[in-house]
């Protein structure tokens, strides 16, 4: 099992060409708030098309996260892409493990748009500094699988699940965020217009082999990579190219075929047989054999009572969020 960290290579979904001028009238149906309603407090990180900042709503005082989408920048997303992302977020409204959308605001002077969501805390990539116990990993995976079940029932596919897109609250609750690559799921056999989308080390083998008719199973593969990372404390794969990545995945597939579930035991010394079954089920090479979110949640690993139901705070007694709500 490759455990070395590798630089993430995110592949944003290419956008459709800007619609002709005759389609401009259709855009009048969108009504946005003003970004001046929010006071920007600090920059949290750089995204594909802009920055993410912590802000405060001037009237309510609520602390929020604002994703700045530079629509005026060449190669940036158009209005339809913003509407798609906000629509995917809205489809999961109310789920405790999906970041909640608050608003879509605009800057009339620049044409830039801003997705406003609840403020949660640091991303899992920054939070995870060492391997977690099986009990805590099971609790975290239950949250993430529940979010996936909600997304896939919508039906939509996130297509970029990774530790950078999972936020951790001060109470150790997880929330999937950044739906910039998300898209409504298509009918089986109908291709997506984009080439490879997502982040290399979390892309499913069918995506790497050029399949453009994939389904929700690509998210399940990514969750398998996240589960391994929770237990090992480092990324499962370390490839820097699509060819190397597919080769590492095939090596893992062949090891499992040769020696069974013990093939993924090298770095997961204390993982129970039930836990190995879930991990192997998420990392099945063939998408049709991969566990769905609901199937994974129904597995005995989540039914067995853990010795300590939620040990996240006990394992990190000195944990302080990188960004505290003001």
C-alpha cells in the first residue's frame, strides 16, 4: 500500500461555451443578494476559480464561508456552472454531513459571484495529523456514507470527494463541501461531456480508463481512499500521472485477488475483519461490484457496537479548530 503523500491534481469540470447573446434574456430569472451584505474577515484558502474566505453577515452576525467565483476571468465558470453547484448543494439541504448553502451573492461592478455556506472549520487534510483508531474511523465513515447516500438519492455525483473537501467541526462532525465538480447523475450508458474530472489520487479506475458513462460508484471509490487514509494517516496512492495511478490500483486489485483481504493489512494492523470487508468493498476494481453507500451502512461493521462509541475528542484532547467562529 502506497502511503506517501502526493500533491493533489484537481481536474475541474470543463464548462460549456458561453451561451449566445440571444440566451441572455433567460438569465433574468436569477436574483442574487449583494456581496456588500457580508463583511470579509480572513482568507481561508485558494480554490480553482477564486478564494474561500470567512465572512460575517452584517445584519444577522452569522459567520459564514464565502467561495468567490471569478466569472470575469478567462477560463472561469459561467453562470450556469454556478447555478449547477448551488443547485447540487440545495438538493442536499438539511443533511448534517453536507455543508449547508446560505446564499448566492453577486458583485454588480465585476460580475463575480459568491457561494455562501455555513462556516464549519478546517478541512480533514489539515486536521488529520496521525492515524485514527478503528472506532473513530467507523464513526467518521458513517457520517460520510450517510452524506453520500443523500447525494446519490438526489440523484447527483460529487466527483471530487477527498480530505480537502471534507470539513471538521469543533465537535468532530464531518461535512462534505465544494460541489464545484458535482453534477446530476445521468442515465446508465449516457456519457458525461467532460474528460477526467476530480483529483487524481481519488479517481476511480473506470474514470482513469476513459469511461465517461460512470455512475455514483466513483464517489464510493473515493470514500474507500478516504477510509484508508483515516486509518493510515496518509494517502492510499501516491501516483503523479494517470498511467502510474492506474498501475497502482491494478497492483492493489491483484494483491487482493492473490491473498484476499490480508493484502490491505500492511498498514492497517488493527483493522477488524469487518472493517477490512467494508474497505475492500469500497475499493473493488469493477464499479458494479463496489458497495453502494446504503449497502456499506448496512454492513455489520456499522452494526457492531464499538467499545467507545465516539472517541474523537478523547483521541485529540488538545484539539483546537484552525479557524474559530467569531
